[in-house]
């Protein structure tokens, strides 16, 4: 096994190649190889955007979850169309903590008031190409009066909120109808949580 203390890496250069809504940096670096030698200088592009949070609101009394549906340009090849059903999500572009962003996004995107959130996953989205980190939260709340269209006009958001049974959401996941990574992780976690609770009740 490689000793982590012997691993070395160095950013040789990093320059802005493109700046827009998202940024692309041209990066050159060198790093240790498993042989113990240092690599030659390697050049690549790094897709730079803020870290992302997702939150899955769950109503334990009604056994329901709140999902949202919106157009996603990156899903242009999705069938039947680029409107995806997913959990509430947003970028961290302020000095707020990930948990605070999750609570704010729930209000902005779905009109849901959340008090506390529980972190269920924290992972690198695509570390071969981007430093983006994802945080996924779970929150229990009352969803009895939730629904309709939400979102911030200044961010061109047009978000339809759907409250569905947990069983229906998991069925959509199993059928491949929910394909957004944040949502897959969140609903897989909920699926395991519900199965564990059901088994412990036997």
C-alpha cells in the first residue's frame, strides 16, 4: 500500500480560461506516482462552480416527501424531455453554511419552512474535472399545505413543487424516472431508512 505521507503534488500554474456564469481554469500540475517517481507536468481544464446542497423534506406523519420539477439544460438528452423531478437544491454562493443554504433553498424553491436539517451525505461530484462538493440533507417537517409553483424570478426559476408519498418517490427512483445524482443519493438513503425502521418494528 502507498504511504499517504509520501504523496506529493504541486500546482505548477492556474489561469482563468473562461469566466461566465461558470468558470473554467487552465491548470498544470505534477504529482507522485505509485512507483514513487514524480510525474511530468500534466495540463487540464478545471470546471469551477460553487459547492451544492440538496435537501429532502419528509413529513413523518403523512409519510410524504417534497420533490420539485424544473427544466435543466444539462438534461437536454433526457427522455422524454429536460424537465427533471429532483430534490430541492441550490449552490453555495454566500458565506452561509451548507445547512443554512439548505434551509433557505427549501423556502425559496418550495415554500417549505424547515427548522433543523440532518446531513446524510457529503461527496465530490466529479473530482476528475471539478472541485465541486455536494452536501445532502434530510429534514422532517409538515408538508400538508405545500405545493404550487415557486422560485426566484431574478434567477429565472420556474419550479413546480410536488408532494408525493415516500413509496411513490422510491418507485420513481427504482424505475429510473429520477436521475439527478443528489436525488438518487437522497432517495436511496430514505429507502434504506424506511426498510430499517420496518424491520426493527417486526
